[in-house]
C-alpha cells in the first residue's frame, strides 16, 4: 500500500482527482443536512427563476431548487 501511495503522490492530477471524488462523496453523504430544500419541495411563485440568494442555482420548471436536486442526484450517482 505504501508503494501505491508514493506513486499517487507523484501525479498531481491524480491527487486532485482523488480529492474531488472524496469531496463529492462526502457532500453526497451529507446531503440531507446540507441541502437547503427537499428535492420534491416546490416554490410555485418562483418558476424558472434565475439564481438568487435563496436559490443559488435558480429553480426549475416546477419551482424546485436546482442545487438541492443536484445534491440529491449525487447520492444516486
């Protein structure tokens, strides 16, 4: 295992890729506590809105928060 880690440390792109995958996995595990809204929660007054402080990535056709849906989608992936 030490040899694998030593080879991995020499490849900067591999280290950054591993860190990115670990970060995505951690966020996916913590989604129920991190996501600002539930994936099925609708805000009918904000259909297809652009990004705002309340909805960082905006909302979809049915008024669902895109950031929350993206985070819950990461759990499935």
